[in-house]
C-alpha cells in the first residue's frame, strides 16, 4: 500500500490563506535545513527535502494551487480534473536556488550580480569628537580623509596614455557571466559578476603607471562638517558626494561622520532632556532662599521654598537640548536638590546646632529619652534565660 502524502500546507507549515511570500519563506527555511548538499548521505533529510520541494512547486504556482485546493493530491494523479499527473520536473526552482543556495554552487545570488551600468560609489565612514556643549548648540568641525580622485594621467580610463580599455572577452562587455550547475532538480542557471572585468565590461591590458589601472589616485583632503544642534552620541552626519567614486559614470558615495560626544562633569543627557544634581544648605532648605543652578545656558537663580526636602526634583522648562528638526524646540532640565551636610564645624556652630536640635525635637538625645521612658535608664539589658549581662560589643 502506497504511503499517503501529507497535506502540502502542513508540509510547509503555512496556513491555506498564506500568500506567495509566506509560502516562499517557509520553503526557503526547509530547503536550507534539508538540502542534500547540507546533509550528504542522510536519506531522511533527502526525503523531507523532496516533500517540501514538491509542496512548494504546487503551492507557488497559482494554477496548480487552485487545482490542489479543489481536488487535493488527486489533481495531479489523473483524478478529478483529468490533469494527467503532476509534472514535478516542470517546476521552476532557479529563483530559489539563486536566492538561497548560491554558496552551494559557487555563485552569488542572482539579484546580487552586478551589471556594467552606472553604479554609485561606496560610502566612507569616519568619526569626530565634540564636547557636550558643542552637541547641544552645534558646531563646525574639520575632518581629514583619504579620498580617490580621477587620475590626471589617464583621465580616469586606467589605461596607459595612447591606449584604451578593451571589451572583456569573457562576458562580451556585459559585465556578467552565466553558468550552469547540476542540482537535485537538474540543470540550474545562475548569473554572477564577471571575474575578469569585475562587472565593468572592459579589461585593461596596458595599465596607467600612475594609477595602476584603477583610474584613480589617493589624496589627503580636509573638509568642514557642520554638526547640527541637538545631535547625540553615536549619531552620524551625512556629507553627500564625498565618498568613493562611482563606476561606469555612477555618482560618488557619501561620507558618514559619526559623532562621539564627550562627557560633561555635572550634566547627564537622556534624549533631549538634561539632568543634574545641585546642593543646597540646610538653612536654605529649612528657611527657603535663592540658589544658583548651572545650565547649558549659564547660571540661573532658583527660589527654594521653605521646608524643601533633600532629593526634591524641580523642572527648568526649555533649558534642555534642542531637537534636530527644530532647534527652537528644546527639552527640559531636571534638577535634583540635595541638602549639603558640612563636614567641618566650628565649636560655636556645633553649640548653636545643639541648641537648635533641642528646640526642634531633641533628636541627639532621642535614644536616651526612649530608655528613660521605658524605665531602663542606666541599666544594662540582661539575658532572659541565664540572668547574665548580655554583651552587645566586643
């Protein structure tokens, strides 16, 4: 008795309403896992690969999918609609192989093959260090880069003066070569960049002595970069058209300047808000008064209310960092007020502080007062079991 086939949707692990992209994604994952080239000699993996490939061949074809949804497996076994059987070899897997298994066959993805048309040059990445304040308000910085400029000797052709580049004999000037490989399903056609001309379609036999056939020479240049107000650490500023030269007439790439912002001694930043801690004396906290608060705009005077507790947080609206889109819109500055305790007091100050404490709760003698209230003044606690003195010190 022939083994009953599993439902194609179950094989791929997709819903019956799955679209083409979901079906392809599911098959891609299974194909990578069970492909014979990845599992040589594994009969079970080969069986699952065949099963998944058959399911994909049907569900990826709109007409076959419609017939399968209507008649099931019998649609390809000479059953309900007289289809005369499913021709497995007729399925097109070249896109899947070119997209997924290019590395197995020694070639890149089909979509990754380069043409000999104009192509934009690569981007150049560099970095610049700025201060906290420069990040807040913006600044201008200079960067030094090694860039490629057109060789004046050959005018960018790369060929020795008096000679010209020739059409590549391997690709016929197309910049791409087509190669075939035998796969599980037969012959697979793939396209890759021509290895001889690197996709340009031209080869240089007599190279320019100055640029060695590249058409460019390296030069050290200095550029001025405008750093916008509000930029944060790790963000980049793009300088269009200053990157690597394009190929076949393509535009130059860009320069991406990453900004590294130094730390500030008293300010911390979170997005567009600034945070800091400011000390205040006990007298100001208790009686109220004015204190100076440092901000990125300079010192401001803040009126502390009487009875302000330590760790009280206040908000200085609009004293934060400007937004990148609109420097007139700024974040806020949040300040934590902390009561500052003096570490050195004169004898007169100590005596006055004791008098103050006596008038405001006598906290210095709170323990003694509690013992007297419990009737244990001048007595040492005893152990309840043995009646001996209990030691609390060594």
